[in-house]
């Protein structure tokens, strides 16, 4: 009997020699955000944040593009809960202007952009907004010297 690639296998059942020593994760390909109202979230992420809409599948699922990462907007599945997601940090250019433009388009400000760290070759600036369901969204800019 063959197992599917996603079948749970206890770690004790996998010999250490079966795991390549060079095994590593690649870049993130997709991030899911759990929401109650996907159509309203599509409007926010597309029209306010400017992310291109890839496609929707009914009113419970939508996909947008954020650079090289696909963003999945979905209703709660299993143990998921709307508004209790990890923070997404989007790279931006001219963080102060971008923050003000996003606020002007209806986003709720959480923390205005500010320098949070000075490194030998750049300053790290962060600013935060909330989406329509309270998910925290970060903006980041590395200002090189």
C-alpha cells in the first residue's frame, strides 16, 4: 500500500539517513489570510493596497499577487480564525508617502512610519495599518546610506 506525499509519518519512523543533509525550505510561495468577508477584503487589498487580483473562486476564496508571493484570502477553515493572522510586512518605496496614500484611500492607521533600527549601511523604517477585519499589515523600507 502506498502512502500519499502528505500522509503524516511519525518522526521516529523516518530514519535520519532518509533526510538529506542539504534539505532546506525554499522561498515562501503563498500566504493565507483568514477573513470573514472575502469580497470586501479583495476590494481592500486590490484597490487600497494595489495588489493585482489573480482570480476568485466564489465568495470564500481569492488570490492576489504580492511580488513573488501569492496571497490567499479565505474564510476560516478548520481551526482558523478571522483577524488573528501573522503580520505581513510589505516592502515599499518612500514609506511615509505610501503610508499617507494608503490612509487617504481608507485604511486605518495603526502606527505611522518611523525608524526602528540603524544598521551600518541602512536604516530600517516600519509603519503599520489594519485591514477591514483588524489584521495588522506592516510596511517596511530599508533606507540605504
